[in-house]
C-alpha cells in the first residue's frame, strides 16, 4: 500500500508523519539533523517514497538527501499550505500530518525545486547582487554625511581617483567622530569593492558560453550579468504556462481589488522572486538611461508613453520590466533572439497600464 509522508522541518530536527491510501496516519517520528541520522531514517523508508516538505531556509540539503536515498521530495508553499490544513492549533505533528494529507489528496501547493547545480550557481550571482546593494548603501551614506555638513566635491565621481583625493581633503573639515566614522565607511567600501571584484572573477569562470544567456543578451538593457540572473532564476521556462505567469512569478503584475462595481489596482505583490524582479527592473533602468541612443526602440517608446500617461517614473519602469519579462519567456520558449514588437497605438498601451 502506497504511503505519503509529510516532513515538518526545523533548524535542528524534522518531524515525519505518513498517511496511507485509506487515510490512516502513522506515528510521528522526530529525526535529528545530524546527516548520518537523517540518512539512516530515509534509508528505512520504502524506495521511491513521496515526501512533502515546506520551502524554508534549510530545504536544500534535505532535498538532496531525499533524492540521494531514491525518494521523491515535493516542495510546498508554506503560506498556502497552512491555510489548507485542518484545525486551528499548530504543532509539529499537525503540520507534518497536514502536509502528508495534502500530498495524498493532490492539493499540495507545489513549488518548483531547482536542480542542485542551478541552486549552486544562483548563490554566486545572488552574492554579487547583495554586494552591489551594499556598495550603493555605503556610497549613499557617505554622500549623506558630506551633505549634512555642506561639503561638496567638484569631481564628477566622488569615488573615482580625483574624487577620492578631494574626499581626503574634505575629511579634515569634519568633526572628529564624524571623520572617524567616514574613514571606517571608506575602508568598508574598499573591502566591498574588492569582494565584488573577486566575485566577478568567479562569475567569469562560471558563466561559460550558453545559448540561452546569449539569446537573452539580445534584449535591450541586458548584459552578461543580468542575462545570467534572468536565466538562472527562471530555470526551466516550460514550467510557466504563459508569459503572463512568468511576469507574475517575478512580481511585475499589480494585484486587483474588486468589490461590487468598485475596482482598483494595488501594488505589485512582494511575495515573488525578488532576484528575477531585480534583474528585469535593472534592465529597464538601463533602457531609461539610454533613451536618446535607443529612441526608436520599443522599450524606450513604451517607457515614454506610460510615463506621459501616469506621470510616474516607477510605473513606467515596471511596464518596461514587464515587457522584458514577457520577451524573456518567448525568447527561451522559441529559442530565438529578441525582436522589436510592432508599434501599437497609445490607446492600447493605456489599456494595458490600466488593466
């Protein structure tokens, strides 16, 4: 008789509960996260067991161990899964029972499990994105400190060679503790820049020639790094039924709130793939910065039309990012280079913005 197993995973242990085809639950078993102990438990299960566990910060190694033991792990969206479970009380046993029951009934809200190699490659790209954000935060903080004391540099780039020379002179005009704070921030910035350089060297070795990434680089605003982020975060494009599903996964579709005859658009949801959204929005910003040389490109015209209609830069950037996300879907699905869409009327664009 086939059994379905629910796994409620924590940092130091997991609780497993099984349910058979007749709906009979087995006893809950608590298994520590020592790798040998987990391997012994998984080897005791019937070969090819179906195991449901929630997407959490520690699911990588659990999925690897389950697959190595010959089982079939299924990842669940924890927010939706909790709403579908019975009862109001929450215990480790009830959570594991609930996951097993949803898996048996076919109502488990599944989340795609990226292959092990793809998960590994994502980490280096995500580190580079984090370091870039940290670099920007440090630069903004240094600019803010100088602004508070009305100190300005004549250099176009405060952190270039000429700018750093002037910055050392401006430091002498600051109060002693603020001066020390700024020096420490500059040391931190230099270290972050060194880390970014080391990270990019690793990326050069990792990002070997790839057909999909080369195709994505044909989109406006997408280069070597962004094409890699988009490709790795999308993974297998076949898991998306349509381009609309992909841009929704990236959090680029505003939510709709409707009641009776009242209908309004809300903000784009935050529960999305933040890394994919970041990459598409970054590419959209590159498009905005190149409006003059790319004046005849569809993405630039789209930005200008949406901004003229909404009077908001942010909405126009998201519209371009959404276009690039849809384009990425078709590029990867058809294995073709980016092609400029046929120009559409302003009324059509306004309808898309208001939809």
